[in-house]
């Protein structure tokens, strides 16, 4: 054994040589590892998906989500000269090697999480475009299998309006220096930074279906929109612990609704979010156990509905936009905790959402709004909720009620008989209302 080497404080270089047979993914991208496939013409098509399992499944690294290289990374992919190697960032060097091989060097200059560094190898061809975004010129690059070229040119036209929409709501695309890229993948998709993996079969919806069932998810490609939304939440803002992955998935799932709003208006976005509720199971809390590399449950659709709830309570889309873009500006290229995100939203909105977060992130209990008619008044309160839960309720006529754990009261004269007919709750569960002794003039919906 050689004598241990002591490094001085500062920047040091270490060269590591390793080889192995890496773990193969069984059900990518959900089960991590290498993906060995052939394309439709029988040619090799190879990549990696390792979110959750971790990048150490295929290369030595400090495999913890809280740590990212400050100055990016360089990835060199060696392939036969009949294939192409595609990586994150920009292609900075292409070198012919002996034995009919090529070295493809890709360079990322921004911080990047280990699990997002991914090689893709196949019979790729490239076409490019550019757009003017909030930070100037943004290069767009598409690497697709040769037989997908023509349909990709048409199908990927969604990218420019999508990025424009996301920049309007969430701030500038976070990786202008590294460009935006879509790469054909032999699995459904993954948010690989500046090299988004795409495998939705050039269909609109999610494998041709509308996950929300609302009808508003049929005219755009779910994987392009969802995985690209992760460039803001997951790749720009990354949680230190997998337990807080709701930050990645909830905001990104909500970005789908924002895109629907950009295309079809606010009512369509509302209906899309309501449709997502059919995918909520409430089996476990959204925050997972800390320190064991495990995410929580229901972090997609329940989380998106929680964010939509918060948007309704804020009741000011100007402030809501500033919160989304502010998160991406103030936590730019950082790793964060859930408490940082929770506190930021409460401070910037000037509304204490701590109990709302406790209710929806840390429990599976559905808060129930109980109200009853006592003659001249309506009494109401929250039940089945955390102590101190005080989320306000907006009625359809834009009158607000402020229930707590104890009965509050509001005069019927302030609501009006016809107003009672229009009671509508905008919060994560349509079934969270219990009505008692409602007068005949105000039938339930």
C-alpha cells in the first residue's frame, strides 16, 4: 500500500481510474442504473438514469444531493465512430481516436448535481435554434435519433413558447451559459440539467393521455414541459436532502398548470389543477424521512394543489409571480432546505403559511370545513387539522371567511341567500366540506 498523500489547502487535482460493470436499470427512469437498449434499427442506444439511487451507481463521487461542484463539470464520452456521445452543457471538443473511436467532450460551467450528469450514446443527429429570452440569446439544441429528425423539428416547436412562459412566471432560464437541450432517450424522460432526456414518443399528453383528465393536457407534450420545468425547480434550486423532494416535484408539477394558463387562460389552469387531484392518494406525508436518501409521497399532484391553494390565499398574482421568480433568483444555483422555502413564501407574501405547510407536507389528514346555519348566522370551523390551522376560505362571491379550530360566525345578511348557493372551495380536496343544517334556500352542490 502506498503512503497516504496529504493535500494542502486550496485547489488540488485527483485522477481516479476505475472500471466495472455498472448496475442495469430494470424499469428506468424510476429504477436507477445504466440503460442498455437498441433503437428501432437495432443500433446501440445507451444512457443512465440515477435520480434517487445516486450517481455513485456508475462513477466514484461524493454522492450527496447537498453538494454540487461550484464550477460545473467536464464529461468525456468515448464511442465507436458510428455513434454519437451527448452530454450536459456544450460540446467543447471532438477528437478522433485510434481503433475507429471518437471522444466527445462536454462542458458544464454552472453548478450541477451529480445525478444530473448523464451521457447518452446513440445514432444521434443535431439541429439547433435560438431565442431571445430574459437574459438575451438562448441557444437551443436538439439531439435526436436520425430517423426522428423531421418529426422532432415539428414536435419540438413547443420549446420556445414554453420557455417564454416559464421565464414570465419563474424568472430567467437558469443555465444560459450551458444552453437548453433536448436529447432522445430510451426511457420516458428525466430532468438532466441542460440535456433534458426525452422519451414520450413524440406524442402530446403523457404517453398520449391527459393525466389530469381535464382535457387541457392533450395539446402539449407532458414530458417536454414537466422535465424542462425542473430546470428551475430541481436543477437551479436543489434540496439538500431527498426528504424535501416536494420542492422539486410540486413546483414543477405546478409549472404544468402555468403553461396551461399561458396557452388557454386562468380558468383552464384551474381546471387542470382540479383534475390533478384524482392522482392524490394521501398514503404518507410529502416530506420523507431525513438522512436516508428517501423522498416523501404525493409530492407531485398534492404538492401542486398545495401551491395552487397558497396562490389563492395570496390572492395577488403579481406577488405570486415575484415569489416564484424570487425563489429562483435568491436561491440561484443553491441547495436548500424545505424550511428555507417555507419561510421565504411566508415572508414575501406577508402571510404566515407555516400551518398550511405543516398540514399538507407533514400529515395526510384532510382538513374539513364544518359549517352550519343557526338562523341568522353561519358558523364555521376547521376540523381534522393540525393545531393552529387557520387557512382562510374564499367564497365564489369573493367574500373571505377565516375559520380556525373553533367556531367562527358570519351573518347571513353579509353573505346573502343567493351567495350561499355559490359556496366554492378552491383548496386541495373537493371532499373537504361537511355541511350541517343548511337551509333549504342554500342547497348543497
